């Protein structure tokens, strides 16, 4: 191929297409014609030594002049290209990892080497969303064998950065989602680091839920810290609560999660690899995993939770993690707030020992913190929860939390959304059942987690006796459009709460 | 939602993104802000009564002015919108069919109703490529049960147009691809219609191969006929050879095929539904299916071919088609040309009874035409092939072919590509094996089927004794870039032909 003929001048059109790289070229461009490119061809773009792969969008207008080329914002960033720079393009050489994806689609088992090739190409940005979706779908549900999950976890670790904290116990925790609210992590980190253990917590943003720990913490402090900043915070306070993506701990997972979110699916293998690769990348070696079980939680039966527990323990063993998996009640939200700012408010109420603080959130956090303390040699089995209670009720955990926020970049109080709408009981009786998924959906439609203050305040947990007309929960939203849209969904649903 | 606030003026930016609809809105647009839209959100766009769903691309430049909105070319066409028109946008209501796709991903069996909902939404253009890819992947390989394949076939028929030719036998044929060249259809249609049967043949373009019958026929005549034109041609000549997509016979299949092509995968269920839905939609009731079997054909073993045969016969029964499935030799290409124009040249040589015409292509066409004649009451079993030979060798089939081309819009002779490159034998010996897949890949890299004249002329079938330096095949290409790229691939491969 003649390099000269494929050169074009970059012009920024400012088109944002999220993670998938797109390139824009005129239909009558000499390169399109001589190379035989057409719309949605995948082509490789070079800026000096750097190269990326992008989907071609063909331009039939004057927004580009002859000899010009443009890139989507993600591609501009990845290629580090500036207005007026000359860049070149070429055909995409066949990627052998795509044949591994096809093999997986047809039901074959992937080797460790094949999995590594797939993940390496994904991290390099070479997969279109169509291929990411196919890979995720082929691995979804029970689509992966335990050895494939181990390979995927190892490949995710190998393709990301990894923090090393020196020798000694580094603790971590993770909750296998599906339960709205339940924002125990900031409380647990505060207790455990107040005790003196090292807990460098990296959390994800929401995948299919109204909030992830990173979304909630972002209401109160900065979470997108550089690796250097994380090390500094942990060095000073013994812990942190930051966003994992920015630290590039598992870039493969961050790419896959965006497409999983679009599809609104989870897969057991991806889930295990995602969770455990981030633990190892963050440098932890002792980890508590919390699996809530309930009719409308992610795990619906104790059997399914036990299967997941066994698979996680096998992968943990293979990659050298000491894991303790505990199974908890997932029949309803934990805490009152669902959505970043509302959950942040609950966390602060617990840490500040306010009288109206949600007791279920407090007790869940104490249970988990207790289990973590017991992973250390200095706390005997059974003593953990009481030691945790002392650290929380004495205010030590709150002071530690504020110190961590300060170290991460300063503390802000959560704010309230512009619009509130109360949902009232249509009859009197006792609340007997809560549909976690529908509540989560309402919180998402109201704007969570994109709008921090959006979500739900859930006031009547299972067992509450309610009067007709009593407020069951309050929808918070930042725009009328979203509030109306949420109410439209609410009106189309039955049995969000069951009252008998 | 306030309809007024969501109105924007359409400006055409001329961005072509193939089948997936995209919408472009400024990041600071009041609608983006008030509705909480962000990049890659799926939103609904209205132009009067018409509406479509599109992926949002957020614009951070001046290519759109405040209050303006743009759409990709496919979306402009679907929405029938003109420059300066006021259009409105809204949130996408949750599509229940997406939960059926998720159910399929998790390994559940879809009901007929669920399949119908999925296909209806796909035909409406409401699926992003991410969801199309997930649906295709979940159905790939052996992912579908026979009842699901029946449902899929019925749904594809129900969502497309359907031609009715009145009572009587309407014949058709289909070859389950995987074999380069093998362009028997135009010859078969000519013979069968010269005999007097009705054969309204709609063909697809290439999915993963260097040419489909529609691509090849387009070299010689017009194939994108309207339904009215097809009916006129068949009324006059008893047959046609046209492109199925234009006739909207199975719009669902046409959308799915684009993503299957990107993924380069086939699935048994999609394959059966694709083939049989188009047969029914085209109004045929008696159909011959040809399944070539060979090490590097689509079907690699007689067992696999038999399984497919049984599944096809079950679906045929369910939808009221009389099917005869025959299994043929697929060890090497049939005919010499691989690629639209080169295949067209072979077809004409056979129809014109030229002395150098490829005999294997002629005999394969006679076999299939014979089987079709025997589906009619007037031809006894065993007589079909000889009657076909008479029709071909007498020139009646050729005159019929030219009449059909004339009726479809006129006949053109195939042309030759700008560049030829001969691939020579590196040793003397006998050709013992041909890798169909690698030959097909070379033809595709050379530009087929997008460039009509690109492809391969394959000169040395299995059994040929070759000298060192003798030409094995000739690569045809329209650009140096593609030729060089093809040779790069050729040099990286072994055993395209095996000489012993």
C-alpha cells in the first residue's frame, strides 16, 4: 500500500459516540475510492506511531472538505490528534481473536491463550460494539466454564495496571449487586481503616442499577483519582473509596461493562472476573464477598448463591486471593435512599449516629466490617461485630470517613433534587413484599445515577403497617420530563409494594 | 412530557452509518439537558405520524446550530424528513421484546408470540446493532429449537410482503452456500422456465461469500426490481432472477444479515428461516434445496448435512412448503470464476454452449434443473436431467435467459478488472485438495462482491496435474491497494491448494 496516498488532514467535528471509535470520511475521498472503503467498514487510523481501529461513517455533505478526515471524540483522545494534523488510514488486518469469539459463539471452550488475545484486542479498542455484544452474549448466563472464568480474570488483571502495597494484609469487600440502596461500603471502609487495617477500595459505577458506590461517593468527594493520588490517600489514611475505571485497574472490564449496561444483562463469568480482577489489581489479598439473596435480588435462591460462591472460591484459589463469601437477606432495599445523593445522606446519618439513621443499613455494615476485622490475625471469630460497633458509635469511623474525603479532595454535603413526588398507599395493611427490580427501575427512570440527586426515598420496609394514603416512597427527579416519564411507568406497573 | 419543548429543526449533515439509525444533537441543546439525554442513549424521533428509534451522538462543535438536529442517511430515509422540517424527540419507552432477547441470551426457549414481537421491532428499525448482535449470537450455532426456527420463519414471513401467483406449482431452488463459484441459479431458472414452469427467483447478495446470485446477476442486468416489475417479468417470461431485499420479501432477514456479515457467522436457525421465509414470501410452494458437503464447505460432514436436511424438512412441513433436499459434492469451487463478473462470464459460456465452458458448472446446473422438472407432475423420476440437457444444448435456455434479462431491464456483457495477478505452482504434482474458505477470502480481499469485476479465476481443479510455474489461479482486482493487500494475505497462508 502506498502510505502517501492515504494521508488526510484531521478536522475536529466534535461528535461524541461514547466508547466506540468512529471515523468520518467523504464519500468522494480518494482514499475511500482507492481503498474500497464503505460505510461501517472497520479501518485502522495512524497518528505517527499510535493507531486505533474505528467504524467508518461516510460523509455526503460539505461538513468535511476534500482531503479532510474527522474522528469521534473518543478516537481523538485515544489517538492524541490535533486539528490540522496529517493522519493516515489503512485496511484492518484480520484479527485472529475474532475467530476465537466466533468459536465461543458456536459453543466451544476457549483456552487461556485465546482469552488473553481477545481481552488484549478489546483493551486496545479494536472491537466494534457488534463484536463486544457478541462476546458478552456468548459468555452470558452459564456460558463459561470455570477455567474460562479463571482465564478471563487473569487476562483482565494482565491487561490493566496493578497496585502493589508491599507485604501484609490488604482487605477489600464487594457486594454482588441487585439490591437497591445497600450502600454499606463507605461505612465499612471507615470502620475497618479506623481499626488500622489497610483497605484501598476501588468501586465501579452503576451497571444496571440506580447507583454504584463510586456514583454515591462522588456526591460527597472526588472519586476519579490518579494512581499516584490513590497511593497518597491510602498512605495517609489507610484507605480510600475511589472509582476503579480512572485507575485503569481493569480497562477490559470497563469496556465490557458499557455494552453489558446497554444490553442490561449480567453473566456469571464476567461478574466473577470483573469483581476479582479489580480486587487483585487494587492489590488486595483478603476479600469479603456479600451475596444478597431474594426473590427480586440479583440472586434469587440460596442454591444459585451457593453455586456462585463455589465458583468464586475456585477462581479466588486459582489467582491467590483469600476469599470469604457470605450470603445475606436480599428481600428489600437496605437503607432508605436509592440513588447517589439519597444514599449518601443515609451513610452520613449512620456515621454521625443520628437518631433517624436507617438501622438496617447500620447493622448490615457492622456485620460486614466485623467479618473483615476477623480476617486479620488480631481479631477472634465472633468479636468482629462488637469491635466494629464501638468504632462506629464512638464517632471514630465518622472522623476517619471525613479524613478520607478530605484526603481525596474535600467533602460536600449531598443536595436535594428539584422535584419530589410522593407515592401513597392505595389501601391500609402490612407491607409484605417489595419488588427490588421495579423500585430500581423507577429510580433509574427518575434519572439515577446520571442525575446524582434523582432516585427514591423508600419509607415503608417489609412489616410496616400503613394507613390508606400514607406515603410509601418519594420519587426525586431533576426534570419534569423524567418525573412524568417515571410516573407513566409507575402507573403501568402492579405490585411494586405488596400490601396485605 | 411537553411536546413543544422537544421540537428541533432538521439539518442534513449527510452522515451515512448503514442500517443503524443515528441522531445528532448539540450537547448544550435544551432538549438534551431537559430530557437528560447523553451519548448513545436510544431515543425516539417523530416526524408527524412517523417515528423511528436512533442512537444519540452528542455534538460539541458548530456543525449544528442551537435548535438544530440531524439524522444519519438511513434515518432520513426511514423518517422521510426534509431540510428545515420541525421534528420532535422523546425518551424511548421500554421495549418488551428486549426482555425476550435477554431471556434467549440466558438460554430460555422463546414462544411464537415472543419471537414475533422481536422480529416486528427489528423490522421497525428499533434495535441497535448491539441488540441485533446479541440476538444473532444467542440464536447462533445450535442455539434454537425447531419450534423457535418455525416461529422465526413465520415471523419473517408475516413482517414482509408476500407475492401471490394464483394456484399451481411455483418452483424455486436454493443452495446452502459455502462453495465459491457454483453459480447454477441463472442456468437453472433459464432451463426450468424454458420448459414452462413458473420460477420467480429472488436471491440474496453475499453474506460472508465473495458473491451472491444477486451480485452476479447485477453484472448482466437490473436486479433491484419493484414488486410490480417482478410480477410483470414473471408474467411475461415465467421467471425472473432478482434481488430479494428490494422486494421487501423478508425485511427482518435483510437487517439481520447485515450484522451476521459483520460478525462473519451463520446460524442454523437463522439460515433455515432466512431461506424458507423468502421462498414462501416469493410465492413458491415446491422447492429444491442443494447442500454441498466438503471439508471446507459450509457443511463439513454428511451427518451435519443430514441434520440440516431434517430440520429444513420439519420447518417446510410446518409452513406448507413441498421441499426436496439434495446433498452434493462441496470439496472445491464449481465453475472457474469466483466473484460477480467472473461467475457471470462462466454462466454465459455454459448457456451459449461454448467449448471452453466449465463442465462441472454445467452438470451441476443440469442435476438441479432435472430435480425441479421432476417436482412437476409431467416429468417422471429419472427423466428430468436429460430433458434439462436438451433445453440447454438446443439453445432454448440461453434464449430464455436473454429474454429474462431484457424483461428485467436489459443485458450487459461482464467486464474485466483493471489488475490481474497470476498465482503459480511452486512445485509439480497433482492438485489433491482445495481450501474453499481461503480461496473465498482471497476473492473477498481482492474486492468481491463490492467491486463486481474482482475475484479469482480458478484454473486447476482437484485431479489436475500441474508443472512447476503453471498458473493455478488468477487474482482480479480494481485497485492496487486491494491487490497488494490480497497478496499480503496470500503470502501469510499455506495450503490454499494442496499439490502432491
